[in-house]
C-alpha cells in the first residue's frame, strides 16, 4: 500500500501499482471535497492557546504557574506557530515551485527573521506586534497561493479562521 498526499493535504491509500496518469493531480482537484478534519481540528486547536492568553486577563488571570505571564506565553507560542507556518511555506514551495510566482523560501525567511529579532531584541509588546503583522502577511501569501491554484479554498478558509482567532487574541493581549 502506498499513501499519496496531495497539495490540499488529502491522503489517498493506493493498494495497486500507481498509474501516474491516473493518480490524483492538483490540477484535477475536486472542489466539492471537504477539508480534512485533521488539519481543521489541528488549526483550531492551535488557535486555542492564543484565545486563552487573550481572554484569561479579562477575568483577572495574568499568569499561569509555573508557565509564567500570559503575554510571554503568547509571544513564545506565536514564534513557534510562525516558524511552523514558514516551514509549511517551504514545503509548499519545494513541492510546487513551478506553480508559485513568489519565492516562499525567501518570503518565509524574511517574515520569520523579523519576528525572531523582535522576540529577542524588543519587549514583549513589540514581539506581539511583529507576530500580529506576520500572521497577516502569511495569510496574504496564502491568499496569493489560493489564487494561483496551489492551495484549496477549504484549506484557505481554515487558515483564515485560525489566523483571525490568533490576530484577535494578540490584539486583545496588546490592549489589556
């Protein structure tokens, strides 16, 4: 058995010899297919720490022992998530570079380095501002990938919702 994962994160189990002319191709993507419940669940679970760090101060919780202050937790978690998204862009570019008009290797590195420098060299507030901007920039890059047919509308919808939750939460952290 061979497992094939297409550009939209759909997995296909194939038990016979693969006929490459009949294997799932991105240009033959069926737009009626539903987004994977796995990446949908993971994306929303990934937004949960941001929501917790943004909402808990509204009820008087500023820190979680032994983890620390919520703004610091959100900032370190945001750095990890942006690193993950940059890595996803790398993988997308390595697999589909011929279909992509922007060099994702460079754009993802620039975004990540800006966020990292803000994290290590500036205060928490500036690190969070840089992350807020980075989430928006990475989503705009995904919007371009959607327009180029590289990612599916279902994947972009999930990314858009998760990014909106993260950006809302970071904004809430910054104003509280």
